[in-house]
């Protein structure tokens, strides 16, 4: 079943990574983590890659950790700190830090770490039939993969607590209404919309977009003064890119800009 736990497709200017263990709703195994890690490193090292689309095969997005690998064996209970350190935490950090936008196309249920990995992406599009489940409490665990950090920031402490403590599924429509995700779309439109967004980003001012990601992430912890300083630095960096010059020229010439995504010389 695990021969190709991750599918990678190269498109013009972006890559599509599909979690591919549909029989288990794309739950994570170690092999799948390793394959995903390789795919992300390759995407990051490819200068032609200017956006990433992450989705799931079959009827689910991802059901988190594959619990078959967590059955206690011979009375030995698995201790999980190591798996977070080795796989889940680096994955979330990588998704946040990739120097281009990451779009999650949540095609079905996203549960446990699967929900929080989706929420770690820059833009979350969800099919109408999708749902987000903080399944952890149902098996005696705590939200991981950044869940305890991102949920209260996105939807406020009361809703974050409700979702985390009950493990109740949150349908896509409500997720959109609560501000957990960017947009819900009809099931049949999900992949088309996700590709459209990636194509847009693939011809965008990539360095500027990467700085936007970093600026917004830093803002969670900064006071206004520090954030203003950071904006000054990032704006200086963005203004040195050829895309800024092109953006201004295109505006004044009343035409669409042609961004290359190149760094400043
Ligand atoms: O361990 C560590 O390294 C620490 C890190 C932990 C991170 C985590 O993610 S912990 C949380 C793990 N995930 C869960 O607890 C979710 C478990 N799954 C579910 O609660 C439900 O499957 C869903 C709510 C996601 C979907 O429900 P439903 O009714 O749509 O589907 P289903 O029938 O339950 O699942 C379909 C199949 O996928 C089924 O297999 P079967 O019976 O057809 O052979 C089911 O067993 C399998 N499946 C779903 N989730 C998992 C799974 N198999 C293994 N692990 C799973 N997580």
C-alpha cells in the first residue's frame, strides 16, 4: 500500500504534492513523512518552483498519524515526543518557511495532525464536504503540529478550546465563517480553484511574497514598534528586487506586470 505515499507533479512554475494513502485517509507513516520531506526539499531547491499545492488522494485530506503504528506492543506504550521532534515539527516549520506560497486544497476530512498541517499552509481552500477535526482528545492526546498555537490565533480562544477539548468535526462552511480557512468552494471546483491560485502565485513577485509570509508570522510575537522596524527592513529588501521595478513600470504603463521572481542582484 505504501509504494508511493507521496505523489509529486511538476506544473509550470509550481508543484503539486498529493498525500497518497487513500485507504487510510492519507494518515502519516514514517515512510510517508520521509517522502514528503524529500519532496519539500526538492521543491525548495528548485528555482523554477514558485508555489506549492498540497492535497490528498481519495476522499480525505489527511487523518493525522497512522494509528496502526501506535499500537502498544508487548505492553510497551509508544512515547511520542520523538516523532514530533523528528517529523511533525520540522514539517510544520518547513511549510511556514518555504520561500513561496503554499496552498492546501482540503478535499475531505482533515483530522489530527492532518488538520493542523493544512492550517500551517498559507492559503487553505476546502471543499464543501471537507471538515476539520482536532481528533487528539478522543485518543487522549493534545493538539500538535502547531494546533495549540494556530487555532486560538485564527478563531479565538473560546472556539479553539471547544474544538480541541471536544474533538468535534468543524464543517468547511463553518470553518470559513469562523475565519479558520481562506475559502470553501463546491467540491467539483476545489482543484480548479487551487490550481488557479498556484498559477497566479507562480507568476508573482516571489521574493516579495516570501517576505509577506515572514512578516505576518513575525507579527504574532512582535509589538508594533518591532514590527514597524521589520517592515522597514523587508520593504527595503523587496524594493531591491527587479519585480518591484517591473511592478511600478507596469502600473504606469497600464499593462499587466511580468514578474520573474528573481532576487535582487
Ligand atoms: O503518534 C505520533 O507520532 C504523535 C503525533 C500524533 C498526530 C496525530 O495526528 S494523533 C491523531 C491521529 N488521528 C486520529 O485520531 C483520527 C482517526 N480517524 C478518525 O477519527 C476518522 O477516521 C475520521 C474522523 C478522520 C474520518 O472518519 P470516517 O468515518 O470518514 O472514516 P473511517 O471509516 O473512520 O476511516 C476510513 C478508513 O481509514 C478506516 O479504515 P477501514 O476500516 O476502512 O480499513 C480507518 O480505520 C482508516 N483511518 C482513518 N484514520 C486513520 C485510519 N487508519 C489509521 N490511522 C488513522 N489516523
